[in-house]
């Protein structure tokens, strides 16, 4: 992979060469998943998601629409789509749409392994900041057809 990158001669129309952050992210994912266990890698990217969440102050919000407006502003700034909340009797359901399904330069395909714990960590941190108890958990149910389904509850 390194040799291919070093020897690569970009065409004028190659877009991935314009996005070094995607390439860096992909290589970090490959390195982490290449040296850590799956559990360790998930924990690492969950922690990164919590760091992303710490960029936003949410404790001053008590309305779900206002919360999502603030969170979605961050996701749109990152180019990571947006989300909607739906309350059920026992959980908060998050439908996150528009998250890139691949990263340019991700030859190992690790973005699909990185993105779920990143988002899980971010949403978990936001809900905990709003008073979510230790008995509540955030989990990714599925990521299919451009939609990531996330659940926060018991």
C-alpha cells in the first residue's frame, strides 16, 4: 500500500489526492485495526467519537429539535450527513443519514469498521451529558443503504 501511494502519479481528475485527511484517516484505521484487537479498536474509535462530541456544548439544551439542530450543524460541517431522533417507550432511536460509506484512499476498507464506534461514542457522550444513567447504553443496530440506526436505552 505504501509503495503504491509513493509511486502513484495522480491524474488531473483524481479527487482523492485532494483530500489528504481522508487518506490519513484511512491509514490510521488500517494501523489501529492491524495492531489492536477488535475490542480495543472499537474502544479507541468510541473514545475518538466522545472527543468529537466534546466539541459541542449540549447541557444547555432541553428540546430534542434544538439538540439535533446543534448536532447536525457539526455533522454537516464534517460532511458526515445528519440525524433524526425518534423517542420510543424504552429508547431514543437515532437515524443517521448521509455518512460517507467509504473514504477515498481507504484501500483496506476500514472506514466501515471505524464509523460505527465513532458515532456510537459521540451520541453516547451527548446523551450522558444530558443526564443519561449508567444503565443506559448506546449501540449501532445497523448501517445499510446509507442509513445508520443507533439506539440509546436499556
